[in-house]
């Protein structure tokens, strides 16, 4: 499990890393070149991480990993990937810091408001028939989109029958998600997103404030369960009526995407709904098990097989 890497001052450079991971896949051709030797060093570094902790980044998209490795090298004050690996093997806390770098935390409340609006219109009416609902938010980062979905379901009268399972590979991200505490300075932008997503109440009614943070209501958290889960190595753990895995798969190689699609497919009940990011799609052989409910916002419905 990941240890908390906080307390190490890494604010500088963080915004640049986040900006590079804005939900669109980047082409390797535009970044600073890595030599064949450095690619070998990356292979050895990723193998070391896997053997030490069981976190498998060997099939992650290399362009994203290179940026994050370079970012960590700068912060650790080393000039080679091998030197970074030496620190990871021998310096307490260094591996945890790199694992936190690898965790994608680009998120906001009601991110891509049009998706949430489409979910209200296209998915919610079809969920009303269920007495109980299980929603899996895979790759939840620090939880902003989890609380967004809880608010949406509350307004649609479905939250009382719902449990939202929120997972992420990062222990630190899960801890922050559980707090349900987000910077107050972001609430103006989040309110705009909420209204564009079809929100029907005063957004401020969902949180209390202090001088720096907005703390979301315990009545929302009551319907959430948080756990550490790595899509690259872990399997299914329940059956769900809704799975949201948005802007996660773009960081995976096609081979890893295919494996994760299999996990998501196997975790989704017949007739259930899968939401992916705007740049993401299903890869065969999973594609045939789904129909496209909303092409613009990548919402799919799992086909119900005819009974014999």
C-alpha cells in the first residue's frame, strides 16, 4: 500500500505535471527525447517498483510516465534514472513519492458538465427501476467527481438507495477523498460546473465552509465506500449497475486497456451503464457486449443476453 508522501515539499512543478495530464493523450514526438539507455533504465525502474510493491506500471503509456519520472528526478536532485532507482531502493519515502507522482489527480467537481447533464437525461430514468444501486467510480483521484455524482443522485431521488464505491491506486488520494474537503477558492468554478450540469438547488447548500475549505455534508459521505484499488493488477470485487472510469484508460497501453475493459465488463450487471472519458472507447472483444447509449459523452449500456 502507498504511504503518505506529504510533508515533502513538491509544490514546484506540480502544476506543470497536472497541465500535461488534462485528459488528452499526448504524442511522444513532442517531448524531450529519451535515449535507448534511458528507456532501458525506465524498464528496470518499473520492474523494481513491481517487485517491491506489486504496482504494475509496465503497461502504462510511456509518454506520461516519462514526464513524471523526469519531474521526480528534478525534485530529488538526480540526473539519471538509475540514480533515481538507487534512491527508491535505499532512501525511505522516495518510492512513495514516485508512486504519488504516477497517480493521476487531475479532477474537479462536475468535470465536463455536459457529461453529467447527459447522465441525468439518459441514464437516471433507467436507474429508477432498481431498488438498490451500486456505483463504482474507478480512478476517483481526490474525490471531486464522486461527490458530484452523489449530489446528482440526491437531486434525482436515488441517493438513498445507492452506494458509491470510490477507488484509486493512491492511498493519499483515497484519504483526501474520505475527507470531502476541497479548497474554498474553487467553489465559484465548481458552482458554474454544477449549474451547467443541470443542478437544481443552491450548490452552497451541500457544504459548510471555514476560512479555507468547503466541507461537504456527511449525508453525502454516508453513501460512499472508499478503498485502494489498482486497475492494472487488481480484479473485480462486486457487481455494479453503473461504472464510471473516465479519463483513466488514456494513460494505459492498448494491452492494459483491453485487460481493464475485461474487468469493467465483468463487474457490470447486464443492462448496467459504463461511462468513459471523451477520448476513450471500448476495445474488442468487449465492444460487442455493449450498445452506445450516448456517443458524444461515451456512455455505454451492457447488453442483456436473451434467456434460453
